[in-house]
C-alpha cells in the first residue's frame, strides 16, 4: 500500500527550469470595459483575439462571452454544444447530485450518467443566466437618488436597485440587475435572459471529481476531475420556459470551441466568469480584525465541528450520505478562512494596507476640499473597530454555537416562529429525515461547551445564568451535564415529541417553553446589532467603509492608476499564463499533474483517496486513446496551474487559450492565494484547473457516454 505524500513533496521538484517567472497580471476586469489599453496588454501577453471578439453586446452570438453563463450567481458554466449542453464544476452540482441520491442510488459515489436524453433529470428551481448587455447608469442612479431625497422618500441601495431593475425589466423584458462599483462611485445595470428548465446530464463519482477530498482542497498538487454537465431546455419556439416535457434543447447563439491541442508553460490563458465577492478596498483596520479576531474564533469552532461530523461519517455510510453536502460546505469555508488567516499574516497584508493608507492620508491632506471631507476618516475607522471588537467576538461565539452550531437549531428556529407554518408538520419531518440525532447531540454538546465558556455573561438572559449556575460547582459549569439535561427534556429530541411536531399537535407555548429551544433562542441577534450601533456611533462602520472606498478610488483615478472594482457577481475577465508555483523557499512545484499522481495517492483504506476497481484499472492501463498526446498518445494531464486572478463564483469558469478555445475549467485556488479576498500577492495567486482532455476521456472511456462525444463533434 502506498502512503500519501505530503503537500510540499508530492510532484514538487527542485529544478528552477520548470518554473515560469513571467510577471502575473492582477485584476478581475469588467467584461464590457475592455478598453484599448487593456486589450493591448492582453495581446502583448499572447491574446490572438480583439476585445470585440471577447464581448460584443451589439452583435449577439459573435463573442466568446455569449457562451458563458451564471449558475444563479454561485458558479459559472459555459455552453459547449449546439444543443444547450452546459459544463461546470462537479462541486457546483454537488447539492443537486446529493438531492437526487438515495441509499439505493448514491449518485455521489456511483456517478450520474444520462445515457439517453430521456434520462436527463430536471433540477427543480435551477436557472442559468445569459448576459445580454451591460449599461453604465451612474448618472441615472445619482439623479434618481437625488430626486428621492428631495421628496423625502427612502433612497438606500435596495430602493434604488428595486426601482432601476423594475424599470429596465419592464422596458426590455429581461432580468435586470443593478450593481454598485466602488461602493457607489459607479453604477452598472446588467440585462440577462434567464432559462429555468435545466437538467442534469453527467457527473463523475466523488472518487474522481473530488479525489483527495478535504485534504487536497486549496492545495497543490491536485488530481480532481471536477466537472459536471447540464442541459438547458427551452419552449418549442426557443423562448425561455419553466420545465415541461414538451421543451426542447436550447439552440444557443454561441458555443465554445474545444481545443485538444493542449498548452505548455508560458501559454496565454483567460478566464471568463462571475466571481462572487472580493474586498480588496478593505482598510487595514478591517483586515486586522479579520486576521486577529474573526477568523481565529470561527476557524477553531468549525474545525472541531468538522471533526465531530467526519467521525460519524466514517462510521456510518448513511450518515455520510446525509451530511456530505453540509460537511462539504463547512469544510470549504473552514479551509478557506484558515488559509486566509495564515496568508494575511505570512504576506503582511495589514502592513501593506497601512502603507497605502499613508499615501491616502497625504493625498487627502493635500487638498482643503478633501481634508474637509475625509480628514478624520482613518482615525474614525480605527475608533470604530476598537469600540466594537469585544462585541464582535461575542457575536462570533453566539453565531457559531446557537445559530449554526448544529442543524437541529435550524429546525427549532423554524418551529419557534409562529408565522412560519412550515415550521412543523410534514416539512419538519422532512428536515429530521436529513439529520441524525446522534450527530446532532454531539454537536450540541460542543456548542453548549463553547457558548458557556466563552460568551460574556452580560449577553445571556437571567434564565441562562440561573441554568448555568445550577450545573456549576466552584464556579465551573459541567457543560456536558447541562447539554444532557437539555437534550433529555426536549420535545425536539424524543421520538414521541418529533411525532407530535409532525402531526402539528404541539402548541406554540410548549415550543417556546421547551428548555433546549429556549436555550438556543433566548439571546437575540438584535442584541449584538444594537450594541454595535451604540458603540460605533455616527457615522457607523458601513458608512465609513463607503467613504474609505470612495476616497481610495478617487485617489487612484486622479493619479492615473488603472483599477478594477471588487468582484460582485458581475461578469469579469482575467488573463494570465500557465506556470508553476514556488510555495516556499527552496520548493518548486510543476504546473501540471498526471494520472500517475492519482495512483501514488491511492489508498483503499482512506475514503478521500479511494478509487473503484474500474478507475484503478483504467488509470493503471494508461490508455488515453485520442484524448492523449505525445508519443503514441501516452501522456495525459489531470490538473494544471495558471496565474489567473479568480475567487468564489469563478468555479466552473471556462479556461480559454489565446484563441478563445476551451482547454479546461477553473475549480480551485492554492492555499498561498487565500489572502486574495483582500490582497493580490504576486507569484502566489494561482488558479487550479482541470484539463478538458481528461474530462473527455472520463466521459468516453470511463463512462461510455459516446452520445455526448458525438454531440460535441469530436
């Protein structure tokens, strides 16, 4: 049996020759704003297209961007056939696959393969968004805001968005979304055509799509075939429509061409997608708060929660199926935020932002007008964070224990709300079917321990204090005994109580007075909100953040510094090159991985590194057929690295070559890039991609989906 190599050793070599040291280009650029200077820079890096061949709202179907879609602004997908076939990441489809899975047909572990079109499964409530046009509506929004203020009407961002989107949707017949850039310095409105009949076509098993599991997440090297396929359907006349058996596959205006020519170190790449959010205009004060308080608290709690859940998942396959989706989400957050905390420290992000703020303060003081507007801005931010630090710490402990410490708490909150008629009855029984009370009991015990030992008593109700005192000796609370007592006395944890809740036989008074429910509910989130509002004073931190971003934007604009707005789920383009990684001094990692690495990591005793017999046989045989390359087609790449600037929401984004052809899908970043929410670090921000040829081989040789290969015209 082979042991798993450590992250720093596996497929890392000590030869500088493989590393591409060309300067990377930071930026998630707005797709509609590729000006002549940016176009020239991209072409200097190797782009063979013009800007209008990438995005052109005036000529539908003429540009690459016409084939790229948003998957409900959580992931990105792209159209790759004339019959509406859409490709994205497996982890973007994970919840859908999980929702279709049963103990008898666990599609997460077996894979989902629709061998005939009739077997493609509609995913209820799923939509895809095709961007049709982006409009600069800054002047219109500012005038509307001024008019509303003059009339004494609400003029906040929600009101502005509602009015603008309502107007443009009515005029165009399309979905309209207003986006604020640089916290209100500019406004853009995007128009989308939305398709709501989306059906799952193909998804490999997690032993392929998520090989390496949580251990390899955010790491390099990786060996994941992270893809899934859907198909978009329309009404018979080609218009968007709700699901119907009469619907037909979409005839898209544009599809992406697939390249089987491959790539090499130094080759140009670009990624088009819908990055969700970044915070690169954050202040040093906000970054320091995240690094030293928010992440340490949250990461420690979530890490222990993961240990509890994983222990049960490893013991019981049914628990694994129930909790796999929740655990996947939890682990992804925990890995991301722990990596961000580490990178903030390692790359001195707070100190770098402080240097920017020195320049900002000098620029402010150089003008009487700027001094009057922003002279005390930085000092006000410092005071605001100092004043709210302890409140934020307590709120984090409360949120991570009583709000999301266990899924049973969600059930109790629904039942506690008298206006939520779905809180009890059949809906409640459905919620119970998705959890295991043994797991929930362990999670609750841990939540009570953290809550009692860390939350300031001033935020607890008199009832909490009395209860804690009754389980304390010499000032120390026996939190396990307390948790046991709460559990044993609750209607939410007994078979009889659950049955009564399912039959709606429990009066609201009994729900409200239930000790466990009361323990969870007796503290209100508004307590922390009100405390923070009082501590911040006026202007509050939200208003100060807006002014900080506006000031930084104006300074860079005046100095001629090219800048892009923070990601906000609008379509963006980023460009870069294929190249390796030097994560630590003296360590150099190659820019690609091969199936040999899968076999090196394979461990039949470890679920995350397990392969089924067919996978192991085919990987060992190394027969890549027409999808291979090199002498006699013996070579195959699994994953590769580029230095494209990406973030969450880019998952599933097409990775394109210099001609705009599909060579892979973006699916992850590396751990060294995890400061990128707030700071781009030259040489360390990498995009981890899956090779399109390995995807096609999986469809063809592993799954036998020749109908899809034929449809792609390959």
